[in-house]
C-alpha cells in the first residue's frame, strides 16, 4: 500500500449488514431465548456475529436497545377493524394488546412504562387517537384513554405472568396455588371473615379471561360517561 494511502482503523468500521432494525430483531431473538434478565449487549452482538463494541455505532446503551426492542415488539400488533363503534374497537385494542404481550416473552416487562415512539408505535398510536377523536372524545380524554388502556393491559399481563406465591415460584402449578388459597379462605372463622368465606370461589376464580373481560368492560363503561349521550 502506498505510504500516503489511508485506511480506516478496524474499530471505526461499521459492519454493512448491521442496522438498528437488525439489532432490534436480534434482541427479540435473545429475549425469546433468555428473557429480559438474560438480555445483554454482549448477547445481542453475538447474535449478529459482531463484537459488543460494534453495537455502539447504532445504540448508545442497553436502554436505547430496549427502545428499539419496544418498537420491534409492537410491529406485529394488529389494530382492530374499523367497525362496530368505539367500544368494540377499543375492546379489540385491549384484547389484541394482551395477546401480543403474551406472544412475546417478557414483553410486558419491556414495554411497561416505556414511552419510546418508534415508527410502528407512532402508527398504532395515531390510529387509536383518530378513532377516539372520531367517536367524540375530547383531545385530552383521547390522549388519556390511550394511556389508561395501555397501562391497564400491561399491568394485567404483568400480574398474570408473576408468581402468585412462593409455592408457584418453587414449582407448584397456578391451579394448585389458587385451589389451596380458596380452601384457606373457606376454612377461616366465618364470624371473623364472613366475606372471605362467602366469596372464596369468586376471589380465586382462575380464569384470567373472565377477569380481563370484566375489567375492560368496566373501563369502557367509565369512558362512555365522558361522551355526550348520543355518542355512547
């Protein structure tokens, strides 16, 4: 090589195939395999066949990687059909979002509380706001409703996926834990805990779909009160 020729140092070379999108997809694969606790810059780098230092050309740190991951997860979200009125559509948003969070390991942990408006989230959020404003919600109520629904679904899924007790964390099935708690409620002194004894079965209803449906419908009832009577 001629003496006056310059070469870019190896550590300044960005692998041509390495992009923010490819990093997000690699992070998704690591998340599915190792969970959020096992997600690291080193593992994501290994997933795309580079050294961890190469990632910093595209993301500043792990938190920025999580922003990309957040949008990669939401990329597969499907907005509900535009039919049936605002209640039907917002109900669809809730059920679809819950399903999405269950389909991607630890997705609720990644997304809860994170406001990282990537391209996929921008499109979905704008669509939801458009439906709410078209239904007659004020701008402020439309904005607050998106926060309410996403926060509720994330929180519900986090509870669904968290151990009910030490017993479940140590290997017992959820049904076994729920059954044991139900029997403990029923065995309480009725003179001291009349409501727990009477409602033991209702309090330990193991069907999460039933609980989710109840919560969503009550939230929609509350939101309807914000609209003029002819829009409800």
